[in-house]
């Protein structure tokens, strides 16, 4: 068995992260990572007639550009694994329709990037595939109107609310190559401490992040140079730090959150920071992956965190379950 | 590589289907398979205060009963892979919360049962897990109000419309055992011939079923005793037969559709037949799996078919993409 500890899968042969292509919207393109993205789209509809169709174009283009840059043909790709925030993951399904690749759709809310990469790594290491593309996307406008309120209402946002990243990141995983590779994968359990506030997703996800990261570290014993969560924002990041300190396992000096990296929290009026599947996807591709390539870090624990928030369930009095999946990446 | 042909993954070591637990609602419990289900629930809310909560109870109970019957402890189960039709796959997420198992959520609409079984088989054969539970569910009432119209409206249903099965099926996959085992898995590509009618899902899914089944048969060359699709109903089943006949590959004599098996189409007023994730899941568990156990058939091509229908996308003028995943099972 390639299982180590209680919950972690060891990637025995190397699964290489060959390349990542990132596309973001205007606001993300004005943030601290502006020089690191592959493409910035300033028009919030990108010539489409709805935000949903625009999001689908982000995801499809990310995959096409990734394939183009690496001279990959459709026949080279064994599987496309993708997901997004929209009901029926339409961005993923419609992108998969246009891309015409064998397709596995997943739903993990904002945990999707790590979920797809984890699945892809297991399938490649299992000897089934040579090349897999993992992709996810989110869009501020399509997410706000589906999960919260119509943008046209111009409602005031809570200070604990986060700003859904408009962006897509597409990852090429391969059984051949060199450089950063996936070594260990931990799929999380649902953690739900009863948060019911759709404007405080960070608090809903933080306990899941703590649980999965702790389990991954106990299972693997790897001493990571950097540990990141997907989109906890300032509120959730604070909670994770506090939970580890209380547990006498301080990770503060090497822990950061993609939702606080992608925006300038002070200047960009994003309140608690970035969120959405596109958050950890684009921060990974533009920033973390490049840190690995440049040997600035050699061991990264990449964690995507998801608040499995359902407006219907919330109206029925349910709380918001959280989940976090961890991908241990090493040079 | 364990890939054969263009699109099929060969399960090298055996992945055994150890047991399947099925729960259905009252209408399904009055149909031709009434004596074959493990549990029939006659109350359409099962003591819960919403149909969504009732559906979650179906899924959670199916897994609990499956574990109970097989004396499985949580510590024996490496992964739970599940999905359903509801937005944010809430039945799956909330069931996973209560079950406290490491969780992979997928979205494949009605193709979910085969999607979860395919993923589970790859992960076990890849050497990562010993035991995986795959589960899915659907509920007529929760699906109608999410995808179509409020039930309270009492609208007349189209003759091509299908009846979403209220039910859940939970499958235990293991690397040990005897009996029926997964041998080949084909994940489908999206096929979309432009059907935009949410009351004719069978027609939307049929081309995908044809495409995946044909690809699977070309890749594997296996001569199956029985080929089933998930929930095409009478309309979609007719289209699949026609497509194969036009292709000079008649499968008519050994092909059937779970949506036409689960209900008595003439007497039960279900129009074109059953649909929903729960359709192929409960027909597999109650009927097809038992045919394999009894050696009535020895080679089954189990295909779940999904119409990735989104009310939002339909309102924006989009058509309904179809997908089908195939699981080749042999004794």
C-alpha cells in the first residue's frame, strides 16, 4: 500500500508538475502578483454576454494556452480533471465540451485545485495516465450572484467577507520531467464547527485546514519550507495560526494564505482577502510554483480549502461544512 | 501504462465489488424491482423537514447500512467518493460530514455512480487504498424544484420527461475478495448535439452513451453479456439503439437501460422512465449486481449517463452537454 499514516497517499514514482498557466481579471491584475500572471483580462465580460460564459472562457483558454505553450496535442492528454463554483460546475463541463478530452468533473468548492491535482497524481502514479490537465476557475460576478446577492443591488459587504478571485489556473501533471513533483496527497475530512454566515467563509474553512495540515504533517513527517492554504483570508488565517499555537505546533513563520497573497488587503478594498477556486489556482501557478522552480523553496505544502456552502442548505438552517486537501510538493 | 486503446484504463489487479446497499422511495418500491431493494422508505420526507435533508439521510443511511452489514469500521475505509444532483452536491457533503471519512466529491449529474466507481477502482488498483465506498443519491422532489418547476404548481409533464428516482446506492470496492470485479474503466468525453429541452434529457444523453460504449468496446474487445445505460429512458434508449444500428454494430439484443428497468413504464405514469443518479445506482445494486452474483450474466458493461443540465446555462441559451462513463465488470 502507498498509504502512509492515517490519511495520506504516498506518490511512489514521481509525478511532475510540468507547467501551470494562469489567467486573472483586472482587480487581480492590479494586485501584488500583477507581473507574475500569464494573462490579465481587463474586460469583465471578455466579449461574452454573461459572467458565466466569461468564466468558461477563462477556464477553456487556460487549458488551450497551457497546451499551446507546451506543444501538447489532445491525443497526448489522457484526462481532464476540473471543477468550479457554479451550480452543475458549468464552467468545467462546457470547457470540457469544447476541449473534447476525457473528463472527470469534481466539486470541492474552493478546495478544487488541490482536489484535482491530488486525483491526477494518484491516477498517474497508479500507472493509468502519462499526462493529465487539472484546471479550475472562479469569477467574482458569477459567484456573488449565485451565492450571495445581485451585484446590481450594490449592498455593503461585511468586513469578514472575501473577494472571489476572477481567474483560472491550469496545471499539467506528467509522469516524465524534472523539477517540482507531487510526493504526498491528503484528502480531507469534512470539518464543521457550525458557522452559518456566508459572509465569513474563512472561519468556516479554518478548522478543516488545521485538521488536514496537521494530519498531513503527522502522516509524512516532512519539514516544509512553506505551507499555504487556499483562501482563508485574514480571518481564517488568524484562526489557523491560533489553532496550531494552542496545539503547541506553531507554523506561523512558514505559513501563508493565498487569499492574503493575491490582493493588497489594505489598498484593494477586498476586506478579508481573496477566495474562490481561482484563488489558490492562480497563486499557485503565478507565485508558489515559480518559487519552487527558482529554488527559493524546495518543499511546499499546498492546501486548497473549501467552504461547501449551499444557499439552499443555509436557508434550511444548516451550517457550512469545510474541507481541505493537501498536496505535498518537493523539488 | 494500464491504458488500452484510446480512452480506457485497464484494472490490472482485481478490484472487487464486495457489496452494494440500496434504499429507494415509495414509487420505486412499487416497481418491478420491489423485492430486490435493501430498504424501501414510504414517507417522502422520512421524518425530515425538507426533501434535501431527506435525500441526505438516504445517502448517509445507505453507507451506514453497507458498513454495518459488512462489519466495516471507519478505520477500514480509506476514502468516500460521492456526488449527487443538488447544487454544491449537498447530500454528499453533508453525508460525508456525518460519516467523517476522507472525502472526494464529484459532479457528473446522473453519470455519478459509474464516475465514482471508476475513480475508486483506479485508486485501489494504483495501490493507494484497500477499501473505498462509492455512493450517490437522487430525490424526485428535490430535483424537480431545483431543475424544473415547483411541485406545488402541479404542472403537466412532457411525455419525453423522465421521473427522477428517489434512491441511493452505496458500493463497497476492495482489493480483496471474490466475485464480480471491475476490469476496465472508460471516462467519457462530453457530447453535445444541441438539445436544449430540459424535458428531454434522454435525447441529450444518448449520443454520449453511444460514444463511450463504442469507445469502450473498441478499446477492450470484450464481448459483454449485458450492456446497460444509466437513465436514458425510452426516448434515449431508442436513440442509442438507432445509432448503433446505423453504425452496423447492433447491440439491441443485449442492451437495456436502468431508467426503463426500475419502473413499469406503462403502469407507473413515469412517462419516458426513471432518471437521476439514484437510478443506475439502485438498479445496479438491486438487480445487475445480483445477476452477476448469481452467474446469470458474467460480463456486464455498466454505463452511467449524465445530462449536465444547468438551469442558468439553459436560460442563457446554452444546450445540455451529455457524458457517459463505462465500467466493465466481470465475474
